[in-house]
C-alpha cells in the first residue's frame, strides 16, 4: 500500500478540508471502523462515506453546555 497524500484526499472528497480530516479520522476510530488514525487514513484511500462521518462527528460528539451553576455544583459534590 502506498503513501496517502493529503492532496489526493482533497481531490477525492469535495467536502473534506484540512481541518475536517481530523474529525473524520477521529470519528472512524471512535465508531470502531478502524483501530488507529493511520488505519483510518488508509481506509480513506478507498471509498468511505465522509459526509456521514463528518455529520456524526459534528452533531453527535458535542457535549451539552451547562446553563446553570447548580449543575456544576452537584457534579463537584458527586466527585468528592
């Protein structure tokens, strides 16, 4: 298997930018598609649903933001 150059990935996947590669690779490892980021990049050399991975990475992994101090204080008490 040859090396994967970023320019090849960008020309293959139109919605993939240099910043989105990180999200896509992270999501692939998180979903168990591959075990390492290197394997994820090798899989991107084939045919992968980058749009679906990017959507799941952005929408599904963002933690909820606390809107009150009460939630923060109860979490601190639980930790102690």
